[in-house]
């Protein structure tokens, strides 16, 4: 929830994974879960992104992609371990904007609770467990 100001004041929901080298289109982005594509395409703040709804209801958001591994559409099935695309630096402008920040993957994880339809969970601890 560190402060972000692009597009209005808000908290940063998620974890940014930074590659060893600042090279767009080199590092693969892999799905953490089985699920269904719920969102795909350009989002001003997230650039080229894909959102996967897991079979257990969690939502996994992968943003700032350079490119997609295939042409995904809403409703497509995704398997855990499937390559979704390549890490990039897209976003923070009209479609196709690149280079506004370093290459990285923004990973967001959201769950439904009794009090919230969409509660942001810090992905850092999930990634550390998976490591």
C-alpha cells in the first residue's frame, strides 16, 4: 500500500518483481494458478495485463507485460505453470505507452471475504512460500 500518484492518489496493491536486467520482452510471466481469464488487454495504469480468476475464487493480476504468450480472450482456461507472456514496462498512458518506469511484473492477488468482494492480499508472502 505504498503511495502512488499516477492517475490519482492511491495505495500500491501488489508486489513488483524486478528482473536481473532491465530488459523488456525477455523474462517469462507464468500463471500461479489454474483458472479462467477474466480481464485481458490494455489498462492505463497496468499497461498490458491479464487477470486470472482461480478455481477457488482468488483473482491473480499480472501487469506491465511486454507481450502475451498467445491471444487470450475473456473466458479462456489457463493452467498453473502456463506461460502468460513476457515481463515489460507498459502502462501509465494511452495504449502502447512504454518506458515510464523500469521493467517489472506487478503481481496482485485479491480474495473475497465475508466483508469484502475484493480484498488485496500482499503477494510477497505467497511468493516467499513458493520460493
